[in-house]
């Protein structure tokens, strides 16, 4: 199943002209890290001069509900 998902995501990324795919994984999640490595992902680190990377999010549930129920 993981193979199908990664292949589909990669195909879509190529179709959309993306230049890279990134994943978020916790340091201690070895099963996930091994899976990602198996599909060619590698850890990376930003240049320390650029500052510390932050994780930001936008939850899409509220937006999706508004689109589904309140759009005309």
C-alpha cells in the first residue's frame, strides 16, 4: 500500500512541476524513517545561517466544511 501511495504522490508532484517532496517525521519513529528511506527520501538540514525551521499548519477541515455546506 505504501508503495502505491508514494508512486501516486510522486506522479502528481511531477505532473504539477514540483521540484521536491518533503515529509515530516519524528526522530524516534524508526519504522517511518526506514519506509521513507526505502522510497528515496533523505534527512536534510537547513543552513544554520538561515535560522531555525518552524512547523506551521492550516487545518483544512473548517474550510472543507464551509465549501461543502455554505458555498453557492
